[in-house]
C-alpha cells in the first residue's frame, strides 16, 4: 500500500492543466490585446490619452474644491457606560432550529459587529459554529420583514400599527368558534417560552404546541423511550471515549450539537504525553466531515445501515459481524467491536439514523460496552432536538380535516422542510387563521394570512436551556431595527386580551442593572417582565438575575454522571425488524445530508455561509449530487485516472447535470465526483433551493432536496431508491475553490513539504520522522545548525525581534475542517462577499482558507485513508518573498514579525501574489465593499449579492477598526493586527507586560477544537512557546526548504489506525538514513 | 569625633532640605490636584455646581469622614453621619467619586483650599492679547535679489551678444539676424522647462496638501472659548474630553457635561471676548445658546430629554486609512494634549495647530523617548519590560535612549490596518 496526498484529481494525476495552473498565481490571463493595428484595439492609444487628459482635468477640478465641512455631533445626554469608539460586550445566546450557543457580542457604537464564544459556558468553553459566527449578518439582512401585516398574494401589506394588528388578531381569535389553536415551532429550549405557550394554550380549549425539526431526531428519542424509558436525548462525552464508533452520524459537522462535540472530540485528538489519542471508526455512505476525520472509515449502502448496526451488535456480543456481505466492511466492524470491548467504559457508539430500531440496537451496543453512565450521561439531557415526527403528521392531518382553528408558526418552515410539503400547504389553506412569526417571507410565511415578524436574537430578551440545568440568557444588544416584536410578547398580549403595549419604557429593572448588563431595552415590555419574574422566582434576588445576565449562563455541575436503566428486553423486537429489512439492490440510492455551512437551510440567505466552501467538496453557493470516482467512471464515463478526462471535468467549472427521479419526484442538479463515497450512493445536500423572497443570496442557488425525504413507519427517512438516473446535455457552473490555490509540489508529488501525516504506529516507531527534512536542510546549508540565520543571504540582524515576536501554531491533528474560523475571519476583517461567478473564476477573497487533502491509495482514489485539513493563511514569513518584489514597498516587515500590508500604498501590480509560495494574497478585482463608489454605480459589474452587501443596512456589520479595501489593492491575513494593537494597549494602560489572555484572534476564538494557538514567541511562558516546546517532533513549517521562515507552524497529522500499522516507506527511509549516517561517520 | 559630628550635621541638613522640598511640593500639589480634580465643580469661595469649599474642615469637623466623603460620598452617607446625609441631599448633581486619591493628596487639597488667598478682583486686560507676532519672512528679499540677478544676467548676455556682433561685423564675418526674445528658441526652451518644473512642483505640492488643513479655524455654533475654560478657569482637559483616556476618540462633550457646570453658571463675567476678526462676543449670550440647545431655563430643574445636540464643526480630521487612538498617546505615552493641539488653553477659537500629516506623526515617533519602567522611581511603564535587549543596551551605554521608532513605532501597521 502506498499513499498519495492530493487536493484535486489534476494534482493526483499531474495533468498538463494542473501543472500549468501551478505555475500561475491567477487563473485568468490579463486582458492584453494582441494582434492587429494598435488603433484597432478596443482601447487604442488615443483613447488612453483622452482618459488621461480627462482624469487630469477632473483631478484638478476636484483639488480646487473646498474641503467639505464635517460636523461632530456629540450625545445630548451620554449614557455612562457608552464611550464612542470603545467596544461594549454583552453575553447573549444564538438560537436557531434548537441549536443553542452561548456567545458574547461585541457592540461598537450601538451596533453588534462580532460574536465570540462565551468562555463561561460549561458546554463548550471555546469555539462556535460557522452559523453562529454568521448570525450577526442576519441581523442586518435587507430581506427581513420590516413590519407586521397581512399577506396578500405573497406580499406583506403593512398594517398601520401594532395596536391595529392586535385588534385584528383578537377579533379573529374570538371568531374561531371554539376550534383549537396550534402553535408550531422548531425545537424550543426556552423554559419561559414553553411555560408561556402552556398558559396560552390553556386559554383556548383543545389547543396544543407542536415541534417540528427540519432534520428529525425523532427515531432516536423514541428509541430512548423504549430502551431507557426516557423520551429525550442524553448528553454525550466524546472526550471520555477512547474508542468512538459513528454510524453515519456527522457529529463534528451537523449532528445534534457539533460544536460541543468538536470541543470534546479535540480533547482526545490532541496527542498526550504518552503519544496516545482516541480511535475513531466511521461507517457511512457518503464522505461526511466527521467521516473525513475518522482514523478508520468504511462505507456501506444507505439501506444497509440497519444491517451494519446489527452486525456491530453481533460482533460486540459474539466477535463475529454477521449479516453484512462485504468482507472489508465485516473486518472493519469486527475490529471496531474488538476495540469497543477493550475500551469498556471509555467507548461510545453514535448513530445518525432516524430509524427507531437502529437506535434501539445502538443503545444495546452502548449498554454492552459500558457507555451508559460514562460516555453517555443521563444526568443531563440534551434539549437541542425534541420533535417527534408523528406530532406534525397529526397536525397536518388535522389541518386538512379542518379541525384546526388557528395555526401560529414560530421559527419553522414546513412548506419547505416537511417531507410532504404539498399536503401541509393544502392544510394551511384550509386553516382559518394562520399567523407566521418568521422573520423572512419564506415558503410557509407567504402562504399565511398574517405575519408579525419576530426580533432577531440580538434584539431580543430570552433564555435557553441547552441541556437540562444548563441555562443561557439572551439580552438585546441593539434596539429593534424594524417594526418587529418578539413572538412571546404577542402571545402574552393576545392571551391576556388586553391592548398592545407599544414602546413603553420597560420597568426600572433594566435601568438599574449594573454595568455590563444591557440597558438597551426592547420595545415589547411584556415578555421581559415575564422573563424577569420567572427568573427572580428561581434565582431569588435581583443581584443573582443581574449576574446571570452578565455572565450569560447558569451552569449545572458538569461532573455528575448518571446512567439510565436499560431495558434489554426491547432489543429483540428491534433485531428481528432489522433482520427482516431489505438491502436495496438498485443501481443508486439517494442519501440526503446536511452541509456544515448551510445545515437545514434556515440560515441559507446568509452570504457568508453560502460563500464558505464546503469542507469536503470545497464548493460554494450550490448543492449538487456527489458521486464516487468508481460510479463516475461507470455511469458518467469520467475516468479520473485518465488525464484528458480529468482536465475536461475538473478545469471546467461547468459540471455535467444529471436528472434523478425518486418516488416520482425529479431533481436536475450538477454532479461532483468525491472520492470515498459508497459506489451505489448519490448524496445531495438539504437547505438549498429556497424561495428568493428570503434573500438575494439564495436566488438561483441549488434545488430543494427535502422532496427526496419520505415518511416510513411514521419516521422521516433520509435515503431512498433512485428510480431513474439520466444524463443530460446540460452543464451547470459550480464554484469550487480547491483548485484555485495550487502551489508547487516538487518532491515526488507527495506534498511532504506542505502536509505531513502518518499513522500513529509509524510515528511511535519513528518519532523523529517529521524532523528529518529539517535536519537535512541544517546539514546541507549550515555550519553550526542555525538554519534560520545561516541559511539566508540576508543579514541575520534583520531577523531580530527585540520585544514581541508573533507566532501561530496550528494542530492538524485536532482541526476538523468545520470552517468556523473562515466565517469568523470574514466578520472580523470586513472580507467582502464576491458572489458565485467571481468565486468560479478564482476571485474569492477569503484570507483564511482550509486546504483539504485526500490521502488515498495510490491505485484506487475511492480508498480514502484519511483527509487532512490545513488552515492556510498568510504565514507572515520573516524572510518573505512578497516583500522583496513590491515596487512601492506596500508590503514589508514589522519589528514584531508581521508581514504588513499597507493598502493605501498598494498600486496593484500583484507581483507579491505571484511571488507568494503559499498563495494567500487576494486581489480586489472590483470595489466589492463599495469603499470608493457612489450608490448603484457598480450595478452589473459586481454580483447582486455583493451589491446587497453594500447596502447601508448591511454595511452596519463592518468592523470600524479595519480599513475597507477598495478596488485594485492586495489584501491578506494580518494576524488580526487590530486586535494585537488593542491587546498591547490594554496591557500598557494596565502597566503590565502582555499576557496570553489579552490575545484573541478571530480564527482562534472561533475554533472549538482549540487547534489554533497564537502568541508572543519571545515570551517563554506563553502558550505558543509551550506548544512549540512540547511538540518538537510533530512541529514543522510548510515549505521549510525555501527558507522563507514562516511564523506559522503546523503540528503533523496522525491517524490512529491499528496498533501495528507502520508505513513501510518510512521504515525504508529510516534504514536508508541509518546507512547514510554510518557511511558519513566513517 | 570631628568627623562623626560633621556627618551628623550633614544628615540633619539633608533631612531639613528634604522636608522643605517635600512641603513645597505638597503645597504645589494641593493646587494642582485641586485644579485637576475639583475645580470643574467647586470654587474656593463661591458656589458652583458644588458648594464653596473654604472652611470645609471646620464644617465637617471629622477629617476622616471628610476624606471618606471625597473618596466615595455614598460610603460616607452609609456611616450614618447626619452632615453627610444632609450634604448628599443638598444638590441636584451627584458628586463624583475619587477613589484614586490618597489620603495625603486629599489633605494637600484641603490644605490648599483652606490657605488659598481670598478672591481678588479680576486682573486687568492681559498683555498677551496684543497683535500677532509677525513671522520672519525673507522670501520677498530673496525673490527681489533673484529677479535682479536674472535681469542683470539677461542684460549682460545681451551686451555680450551685441559686442560679439560688433566684433564680427568688424572682422567681416556675416552675423545672424537679431531675434526677439519670444522668437529665440533657446529662451523659449528655457522658459518652457522652467514652467514645467514650476507646474510640477506646485501640482505635487497641491496634491500632497489635499485634505490637509493646518490653521483651520471654523466658526462654531457657540462661541466656546477654551481660553476661558481650560486657561483661565483651569478645567482639566479630560473632564470634558474623557474619551481621550478611554478609547480612540477624545469625543466632544455631550450637553449634559456642559450643563454640569452651567446649571449654576449662567452669565459670563470675565474679560471681553473677541472673535478672530475682532468682533466683540457677549459671553452671557453664548451661554444662552447652550441653554437653548439644552432646553434649560435658569432656575428650573433641567430635563435632559428636552435637549437637542449641538452641531459642532469638526476641526481635526484624519484620513479613513489611519488608525489613531487617543488613549494610546494620553495614557500609555503620557503625551500632553498641547503637543498635538497647540496651546489650546490660550485659544478663544480653536485652530488646527499641526498639519496632521504622516511626516509630522513619524517625526514625533522618531524623537519621542519610550518611558521604560524604572524600579527605583516607579516611573515608566512595565509593559516595556519585554525589551530586555534594549534594557541591557541602555545599562551598558550602547544606547543612550530608546525612542518610539526603536521599538517599532514607525512600522506601517502601527497605524494602517
């Protein structure tokens, strides 16, 4: 077995196109006109002179104008805690679809601009998801509904005042004639809201509350009821597990509480002093992000999931994985079972299936391996998903039967996400009063009768109980931007029957809070009092309430573990059901999955998330079918081992489109070839194909794959047989980023200078294997071994960093590729959204990208042994090649080791980008952020979504401490220099040396895995110094041999495969080195 | 014996000297501390926002309680003292807390207040209000000399040409016809080059100066005199521009800060004010303008919700691509306001003192010394302890001082990001 490391098929095969691309920084040729007479050119010399004359005249005219008079208008009565130009921080909570993340919002001059993890939360002390990071942009979305109204022909017709609206609703409610009210929400974690709904429904006899999750966990909840008598989800502790087996659960990307699990998982992935780490098996059909991080990965057909679970159960019980045919899969299951049993009490099996029987069997396995009470904790239940599929089915039946008087819809969109959306729509039409509280005119809202938009969570009051006993609070960080009202306020008002209270000053409760607690008051009033009363009763005092708001969380004791009583008898029924289940034999099965960025699609209108490349496919802005290399060869005739065909497929952004029919429903989508997918599986992501009324960003983006879901035995299934698979002659553009930033690979095309990875067994046998390359360099190019100073032509004094020397370390072993850092970087550094067309032609602007490398078998690309994610940003080389070639010294080095970019000096030659070995410099091909433009004069030259990002409302998200770049300048990662400057200033003001606690990089703070460490290398006590000191064997610098002296180091990736899986190539290299060493010693 | 006696003598003398010096510092400190901390709300003999202070020691009776009141008035009320309670209820404006003042400092302030000379009649018109001093300007002289020389040169050249032509005529060599200056290609050429050079010079100078406005002195909506406030009345700059200590903006004070004092001060009694053009200004009328904006009627309680913001004209503007932080300079760098803003305490109307160009910034960064922490005196900032190498160089004499530039103060990304 020999491994190959590669990013694109072209690279794998070293095709002609790939080699040409690797030579060029920019994908396109410059628009030089050649041939013909000069005067025939599009812009001949005469035109040039005309423009020159005009611009000189214009400049002269502009210069003769007076400088405009600027006004400085101070506050009338300055609030004590607000100082213009100084940021305020408020603890708040991101809530969406049942996801709960405690955050701290940075508020500058009254507008929230950045969300970071709340370190006081015990659920995960650091990190947040990409979606939570992007949520601040949703606040400033122009597509939000701006006032309450009635919906006429799919448009909102404003109702003049909230009072008038309340009056209308009161009349309608009175006229229901005793029919019940149904309140449909997504999973609701707020204890006060649940109480409030209960009180409301009690006032309307027969009324009830229904929860509906776009992606259902109903099977698992019901299975827990069967196995443990608990209709809930437990807490998981991946950090306590030495062996993790995941059956199609994408727990690092999308399953249940991925940020929490990433935080826990990383603990086991950081190499301990004894060179130990957890072992992770993944059995799945597509290549999920979690699967890509697994040490050992096996594939099976989607319909085979039941058999796989059963075989694992058997293997744990008897040692033999009976019931699966594939020999490799069987061996994998048996190995997993053996490891699980060996790690009794420190092992965990999770399954992403919605099938009750599978989950019951998984519970039985967990019982057998001692997970119950250790890695699965029933002391605290997870509240992230609570919906039971049958509830909404019953509601839809009721609606269609005309039995429902009124339907209130909160943060839920069944017309888009329900598996039988047409039936839901029909039921909606038969319901007399339908009111949506959704914030956008989505697929469901446009069919309702009334809409009263909810506030964004950053404008709201609230609470959330992520896990039982773990509370997180929401306080407004900004006054509501539009005429919106929290839905809880509406329920309180409608339930009480009294008139609306509008924009009343809220009771003194808020104004007397101590500093650090919001004094901004939402316009409602009723709910905040309700909330406060509830918590005062629970907490006992005003002070405790203020404290809870200030810290944002109330934590339970995380050290308590409890098991639930397992009912072993229930498993026999589940086993026989699984035994009776049939594995499909069709050519293809479709498997619907969630993408890490878009998820269920509720935040799909967020441009940052749309432009965040998917971890696996590196595609932006679309969904598509994913297919294995083997199936591509058979069904599409694209052989990725054939160079000509690879160049034709990969270099062309226009991908072939296929038409797939499932259960009589068709989807026409482009197809992407992803190695490592099961051969008979077609994957397609949910969350796309939204109505364009929810935002410009979703206009024409992908298709809705919820239509492929169906209900089987009352549970939603995420796979189905493909009845028809047709090729079409259509081609469709997919904007993938991975081939853009190719950098040269010279040594045997093995990428060992850039990516270093091996198996844990190899590393244990040859711990110094990653250092060999550096030792060679020292040996060949230095006399004393001082590679840094001796390896250069330049004066070593240039390398002096007298005070601070910034450095970053990225642990490839714990990076799981989730992309939260990418979005955090966008938000912090005002990075523009460029739109799909621009991404497709290589104009993406991300300062931080995550390079994805497949490690596959030499011969069979579908045999994926591992995937390495490598966050790549400016390496701040101390001997930077970009600096030497800038003709205007716009990029140069700071005394602290930063590679500085001075925008106002840059003239846009792009020499630096050409000379950057890491390809991390980005060029502003257009004025993406509207820095220098008049309103609307860029229409047509930049994409619609970029135009939208330039709207005055959307621009409120910009960070005022970072320059907004205009057209024609290069930009790149600055190591968040604005935060570094701020950190130093804080230390100076406090008259003390700089400490680690001052430094918060946008990327590092967003990382739940804690794989990015940053700090002052000169300080021997800093975290970065410690990491570098303690990991001498895994530490390496990318492209070390070109002596650019990066300030970013990486820690090599290890895969904990079997205990004796030593790479023979490394053995051979070691032998050769020993021989060479012996020869030179003589 | 003799030796011992003398050393003892020396010791006593030294001690006396030190004590004398200390007392002197003490008295001066009292005045400075009063001006910095108290003067914005209190006068010695008159009521201002706060009451007149003379005799407070006697009124309070208890020095300890008085100190506590000054540090944190609510704590003094909490002790249950009747007088403190009475004081806390006596005025609409709440007194600030001064937790950072030490007991010695408070004693110094009280000593100063109790012993300060009684109020004097206002001094006669200041002598410094005279005509502006003319700058030395030799440009005109140089221009005249250059012009004279140029004319002389041309005359000489012409004379020389005429003489040569005469000689040639004498020698019988045919001479070229005399051309008028405007037809002579040499002259035209020289003239053209000269024009181009001059044009280029002024164009680039003009371009460089675009947006710079040194000397900018716009008319403000209210004739607010920094001279009256910061100069004559010695109000600390940071009382109004507190942002300079906290963040990037110094901030124009909000109306409620003006009203802190002007609720009590409703007329101007100082010397006559003049605009830059020499027009007389009625100070009391200007205070009325403030009242109009604040929605305040003298003698009635002020309701801040009725106030309207005052649209001051911004004078100091930096380009968007520069990051400037006031607190960095004021708190960390201990730079005086006047270094960049000129003698603001002498300006009736504020004028932009520096051109705020990059060259001007960088020059200061090159010359300003960094205050390394000195454990002996306790002065300087401990942040700089990380520059071990420079500390050693200073000790060994390799360096005589460390400037802002030495520690990277002229790196691009110290200001541009």
